[in-house]
C-alpha cells in the first residue's frame, strides 16, 4: 500500500513539473499566488469549460484521502477478520519451560546442529513421528546456492589442511580437523559428481499436554528416545513462543533457533530424513488381504511365520454390513488355496458360506434339529494322544477314552446348567458302561477292529437306554431324552457326514439361543479333535460370533468359555490357528466380565477392525489400546475398509478379492440381484 501511494505521489509531482513548464506567466510568483490565480481563473471560466482537468492540489488531495480511506484497519471497523478466527484466545509465555496456548501446554526441543548421527538408515526420524499423538515434528530445510557453497567448502577445507600441518597427531583437535576435512571432501564429491544440492536443515520437536506434570514426563520420554537414537536434544528455554510461531505453516524459523539447530545435509541424506513413513505388511508366502489405503502397497499376511508372530491366532471386529463375513471367507478361501485345512463354524447366517464351500468342493454341514447331517458327540476319532505320533512311535499309550470323558462332562454341563457333582459322577459311570457295551475300554487297543479301523461307536441314544436301565440314573435320562428320542434326536445318531474334507463349514443358524452354545460346543469338539491329529499340517479354525459360546456369565457356561480359551492357548502347538469374528464387542466382553474375551484377545497376534459405531469403537480403543486417531479411523471406515494390526504394524487397508471370488462370497443385495438376472 505504501509503495502504491509513493508511486502516485511521484506521478503527481511529475505532472506538476510539466504543467509549470507550460505556464505563460511573465514571472513566477510563489506557490500560493499560482494556486490563487488558478482558482480565480476557474471562477471566471464559462460553464462550457468546467470539464477540464482538476487542479494539482485537488488531484493530490483526492488521491491522499482515498488512500487513507482504503488503509483504515479492519480492527477500527469492528469487523471479524481472518486473524480473529485463527488466533488463539489466550497465550501465557511467562515460563522458561513451556508456553500455554488456549489452556494446552506446549514445550519445544530442538536437535542441536552437532547432535545428529553421522550415518543413518532410511526414515530415521520415524521413531519420533511414531512417538505418540502428543509429539509433533517441525522439519525445515533450505537449499543454498551451489556455487557459493562449493567455494566456501573448498576454502574451509584448504584452511583446515593448512592448520593440520601445524597440529600434532597427539592433540585432541587433530581428530576434529581430520573429520572436518573428510566431511568437506564428502560434500564436494556429492555436489560435483552426484549433482546433489546442499541444504541447511533444522528439526524442532513439539510436546503438548493438558498439565505441567504430564508435559514434563513426556518431554523426558522424548529426550530419552532421542538419546537412544544417538541424537543430542536441547530444550528451547525462554524460546517456546518463538518455536510455537516457527512451527506454524509460514516457512519461517526463528533465527536463533535455526542457528542452534542448523545442520548441513545433501539431497540423498535429506530424502532419508523425510519424517513420514507408511507401514507395510508384506510377508512372503502369506495370503493377500488387500491394498494399503495410503500408498496402495499390497497387504500380505503370513500368520504361520513364527519368526514374526508369536502365534497364528487372530480377531476380526466389525459392525453388521462392514464386510466381516466377506473378509472371513476371503481369508478362508486363500488359506485353502495354499493347502491349509479350513474349518468355519457359523452360528448365524451360515447360508452365506454355501456358495463358496460348494464351488471349491468343500463340505457344508448343517447342525440343526431339522437337518439330516449328524456328528456323533460320543464318537472317538483319535488314534493317539501323542503330539509326535507322526514323527516317532507313541510309547506312552495314554487312554484316549479318558480324554474323551472330559469333553462329554462339559457337554452334559451345557445341557443342564445346574448339574451337581453327584450327577456328573453318575453320568461318568453311565458313559463308561455304555462304551463297554461296544467293547471299548480305557485300553486304546479296544478302539480298533482287527483290520485297524475304528469300532462302531455308541450314540446319545445308547447312553439314554443305559441311564434308563439303572434306577439311580433314570432321572438323568430325562436330561438327554430330547437328544435321544425327542425333537433333537438328529443329534443322537451316528456320524453320517464326511469329516475328512479340507474345507468344512458347520452351520448352526437354525439353532435357538438356548441350544446354540450346545451346538457350538459339538462343532468345536469335533474340530478340536481334528486339529490335534497333526502337528505338521497347517489348519485354521474360524469362529464366527464367538460370544454366543462364551455364554452370559453363568457358571456352567464358563466351562465352554474355558474350552475355547484352551483352543486359543494350545492350537499353536498343533501347527494351527484360531480366528474369531464378532460384530458385538459389548456382548463379547460382558460375559463373565470379559475374562475369556480378554484372554483370547491377548492370545491373538493380529487383529482386523472394520467399521464400528462410536460406542463399539471406544470399547475397541479400550481393549486394543488404540490411539484417538486410530479410533476415529475405524469410525470413518467404509464398507470393506479395515485397520490391520499385526505385531507393531497398524495399516489401513481396502479388502480386495478377485472377481470370481467376489461373486462367490459377496452378500450385497445388489450383487445378488445381478446374479439372479444372469
């Protein structure tokens, strides 16, 4: 504005000189006389001449007054400006250690110019970026003129070489001069031969907190972190206000801070100092899950890589419609493509698994009163309890029947919630007698026929008849009557489905809420037996809506929770993986105060969190130790978007499937409608 006004004044002055030259007065009077004559002349001029140019004084006055009106500060007008909106409401800069802006404590540190490591790996500033939500980095660099810098480096190097001749090799500054000369050669070579540019960089670290005590703790943690990275970090005493202004996006650093934090650097080193990094999950030999949302890199996870992951267990969380079933089937199909044994237990919406199961030649088993499929709960399938029977001969020959009895006792406890210990003892004796009628005892040899095949196994109907045969167990027969001869008699028959398939889906959709824990346990008992057959063969057990098995906190149902917990704890030793999925975190963690759910969560090396509503997201934040930004991310996730947490990596991914696989596993109504039209 000042420059424009000065230009206008100069223009007016030039015009005035030209006009004075054109004046035809015989002699020049003073300035006032000229103006008076001009004004008098104007008055005597006829009206027809009123359109001539205004006088010099009038033009100058009009210009000056106009500029004054334009320069009226917005503050005087009472209007709200942009600065009023973005400026903080209060600032307290009276402390040496921090500045308080709008009630938030800000403390600043800078990396001293001499405090950097001489050699660093790529993204060496990433640990500071990942230090937490309350830690920020202001990373500033400025490119210097090549010719000027090369000349100064050459002069400084020559000076150091001449000084070095006068310094003995035993003096302390000898090493310093030697390092300075080597650095000079390094810079010259990089700029001349590699065509790199020369930069000055400075790094300022911001630490924020809501109170002074928390601030000091975080500052101490940052200084410890910098020390572990071999960096010298200094506090910006009495300079926190200037650092706050320097951290604003105005590309200006306070000169004193820049001088203290300045470090020379070349282009390749500057690229390595880039303080932002994007995590990638790429495990060779794993399964493809999707694409990284930010850098579009592939997300490939190998949960069986014991060098990277403590176990192969996992948890999938997501609200209804977020893509939880899509992801679960996507993983299951890709595991099967790798030759891995896959079991899927679906207590709800089991029909969504049929198409994919049948397309790859899997076995779909429906566990329901109306179904013809049956898995005999009393069937013994193991040949040995030795975990190394595939590697070496079993010399212990531990009783398989005794191990089976434990599972049956849990099953009976699920049928009758208030079963007593005396009743369990009577059931135990009745079960043993039932097996004896089929020639099966605690001797493992009694399990097999002469040709090595398993003997015919008893069923719940056989156990029911045995209970009726004794007076003291007739009342217990009523407990399993509906499973033997009643409405649930389909559970009391012999096994009539192929249990050797590599892809098995167990659907319990039609089971009522009261029966679902029982049906889930029957499925789990079979799957767990199959999983323990081999330590070498990979296998994955998918448990959908696991909380339905965990029960509502009653003592008897806790036995089922313990059974599931045992699977998650021990399946790693059998070369397997257990992956649970749920859309109801609140219910999952409410059963028995979330005891079993927390243990299962701690026993899982990877978690996938799809979209969650706010209440569920905050529950996930509590139990998964997510940051506020990560919590907001899972709230913002769209359909098919997820936060993948594997070890220390947390990556936002878009879940992807091939067109063929997508058509098999999609549950979107519009996609199903398109399939029907075809």
